[in-house]
């Protein structure tokens, strides 16, 4: 990392975050912060305030707390554990007295503002922010930038800033995900169809200029090409629909319900939009959606884990940071 110069450099991996525990109270506090972000829910504030406080927060936290309990580990939230372990391994790979590597969460702890303040106290003059979202979205990546920009407003000495908005088509990232899929196939055999599931967003955001849908398309296509798949061997879908508005299609659940009727009863599912495993991948995709597929007549449903804190993921992060 000597090419970064003599300034003290701070590299911050930033992920979404998780509740402090699986208690209903902690889940409610997390959801209040998360769903209260104007970037996440694009509704008029007074209207959403009423919906959030009268209909969502009184009921959803209990259901979400139960979901978190199914995937919680002895060390805590998988998302936070994997992100911290990835950060620690990256620090061993690239860190030095002049290169400080850490991680933060957009919502919950460790808080993004706190980590930026820590860099300030450590005399960091050059900051690299790497959101762990391969595909850019205004609901995720831009929300991180909002916090960074707002924090810097009060700083007298502004550090240099490099903000990595996306890496959805970086060859090193595509190859790492493809290699993880190949390794899964070598151990378990290849299913009839590879389902690439991305987190969904309201379709309206694409009309408003959010490039997320096109980034997901590009990632899926590049992965299919890297794996040598024809159009009948893979499909892109979107998960985690919330509310009644139209979201990005095709919907993951609907596709899984229809596939057995089309004679496709063996699927492998991978989530290339998630850097590390979390509630959406471990509970929704790996457990709940598996039940949906089997109940619809499917025979074999296998979830392929995210890159998590693997050595391959460390190399992906290292290459992206160096190129920054």
C-alpha cells in the first residue's frame, strides 16, 4: 500500500447493520432507524411517519425478532460478525501504521459516525469508504454517503475522500463469486437452474434514475458468462418485496412457485448483491424460500453462501481498495 503515499490512510468497510440483539425492543430500535431513513422509504415524510409508527413498529418487530433468532450466532449477528472478520483479515493483508482498516454499520453499531470520528482522532488524512454493496442504489450506497457528507460538515480539517460507489462488474468480484459457485457444484453437483437473487426495490426508483436494476442485470450476465451458462441455465430474480407497490421483477417467490410446474425441480440459489450473509440470505432465501419451492413441487433447493470472510473475498476487497 506504499503507493498511497505518506499520509495516514483510513479504509472503512461499511455494511447495513443489525439489531443489537434479537429482543423485540432492540429490533424495534433498529427498524426505527433503518425505516426512518428517507433514502430507504420514498414516501412523503408525514404519511410515512404515520404508517411507520402506527402500523409497522407496533407489529413488525416481533415477527422480525423471531426471524433474527433463527440465524443468530453465539458471536451475534452474522452480518456484523462476517463484516468484522472480513475487516480483520483485510487489516492483516494490507494494514500498517499508516494504513488503518476498520468497519462500520449504516444503522446500529458500530456506528459510521463513530468510526469516522475515530479516524479523525488517529490523524487520518486520507479516507477510503467502501460500502459492501456491489450494485449501487440510492437506498443503500447513497445513504452511506449522506452520513459521511453530513459528518464532514463539522470538520475543520477536511481529509481527502475516495468513495467507492460500486463494484458490480469488477472482474475480481465476478470471478470470486463464480469460483464460489463452481466450488459448490464440485461438491454437490450442478442443479438444473442457477437462480441469482438480488434484493428488490420499488420499480419507481429505476424511473427516477437509480441504476441498481441495470447493475444487477450486468452482474448476473457477467456471472453467467464466466460460468459458461446458456440462457436456460440461469435466471435473475428479486427478493424481499415490502408493501403493495410494484417492485423490480421477476419476484423471487413467484418464480420459485412456478419452476416446478415447468419441470425444473432442482435449483441452486446465489445472492450476488450480498457481500456477507445476513437475515435476507440465511432466513428468507435459505430457509423460507426453500419451503416455498419444496411445497410447490420442487425436489432439491440449495443456497450457495455469500463470500463472507473467505480468503477470496479478502483479495476482492484488497484489489478494489488498491484500484481506488
